[in-house]
C-alpha cells in the first residue's frame, strides 16, 4: 500500500498529461503482470467512448472511438455505473466488437471500471489480462485505480 500511495502522490505532483493514468498503468503492470490498460472518455449525448490513454498505443491508439448505444456493456458500465468483469474468450467475444484484436494480443479477461465524478460517469478505466479468470484482488485493484484516476478527466 505504501508503494501505491507513493506512486500516486508523485503522479499528483507531475505537470505532464494524464499523470494518474500513467501511474495506474504502471501500478497494474507491477501488481498483476503484463496486460493492457486503457482509459476512455464518455460522451453521454452520443453514447460513445473515445480513448484518451493506452498502455499499448500501437494496438489501441489514443483517439479511437467506440459506439456503445444499445449495448449491454454500455448500459452496465456507462449508464448504471457498475463494474463489468468479463472472463474468458466467450465473454470477450460477446461484449467487444474488437474481440479479434483483444484475443490476438493474448488477453482473456477484462475489468471495466466506470470513472465517476460528481455522481456521473465521465469514462472508463479498462484493465485486461492473459488469464481467463479475474481474481478478487485484481478486481479490487482495478476498482481502486478507477477511483484514483478520476482527476485526469477534469478539463
């Protein structure tokens, strides 16, 4: 916990772009091993998300957008503001249009955390891993990181 606190305290003092998201990606990698960390900004009127951070910009470049209107994932994460846990290839295929890319990167599980400010969803923090099952510690870490990164959404 001390290392997590120190890393985020340092990030909060940084002047560069999205310091808390960079810290979250680093903490997640150190705690859980290789995977993918992305963050999306939510446009409620258009019901779309647009990527503002990626730990793998070659596969998932910043700026990429995804429509989420009338999708179960969009309802759960963006509208109901609940954490989504997808475990195994079937869950990835069922909920993500880019499932082929996700699976080609060797990723088999995901936790999508709604990023909340003033009671509303402003985006998502997304952590993906090679293992097909999300253990409770990974989910808890993802949820904590989702809370810690919220200031990076303030414009």
